[in-house]
């Protein structure tokens, strides 16, 4: 952008395509990463561990949960604010207020860009870190699957118990039907003579 007029600068920011906005969502690297990769900043990716340098959550270190390229903000795990109605929402943070402490190297495109102009020793270290991160992701996935299976089994067991409890009162109703026959009127005993019997005796 050649113009220094604020109105034209803002127009460029709001009307820029996504591939340009993506590059603007960059954050500074921590000193060890800066010396290792010989870079000052990199675009933030989901999975990068980040330290918040400004605002209420200053000093908070955690992974990036979401990168919103359209709005130009990042969401960090644990950085949650409560709204007036009581809802908990992730606080949007601009990447200029972040410091990258650990990179997510699972993306092959990112590794190629980092490896440009670096010695072979550093390239091997990058590949090893990427393999370790991929193993950790697979282990997390297996744990999540096991947890979901356990919760499903527990739910199925609870449903079966509820079905058994519902079936029991139906059986009681079927048994209670013959008891209705017992509530019939009792016939008078032979000792007590009724009016009809007395009339028959008089006629004779």
C-alpha cells in the first residue's frame, strides 16, 4: 500500500482478500525460537502454544483454539469471559498481543517454509518435533475414543435399567384383573328367609 491516508488504509484492511489477511495474523516468536529459526514472526496456526502479553489474561499460556481470518482475531484455550447474561464465551485476542512459545509443526507446508535457508541439523530437529507432535495427537484421539465408548456403554446400561423398571408395573396390572371377580355380591345364607319364600309358603 503506497498511500498513507487513514481512510485508504482502512479501506484496504476491510476489503482485503483472505490470503492477505491470513499473513497479517502474525505474532512474534519467543527468543529461543527466534534464534533457532532465524525469524522474527510467523502467522498463528491452531495448535500453537501462545503467551498473552496484553489485557486481562496477561501471562496466560495455552494453545490456540481458533483462528478467525475474516474478523482478524484469535481464540486461546482458557481465556474465557462471562457475559452479562451469564454465558461463558472465548475472548477474541489480536495476534499482535501474543508471543509464540511453541510451534505446531504438523503442517507440511509450514515445515517447508521454516526449513528454507536453515542447516540440515535444524531441519532434522524440526522433523523429529513434528513426529512427536503427530504421536501425541494420535494418543489424544485414542483416549477420546475410549472415553466416548465408555460414556455410550454407561448410557446404554441406564436405558436398559429404565426399560426394566417400566415393564414391572405392567405385570402387576395383569395380575390384578382376577381380583375384580372377588368383589361380587355374596348370596344370602340359607338360614335367613327372604320375602319371596314367605309368600310361597302362604299360597300353599
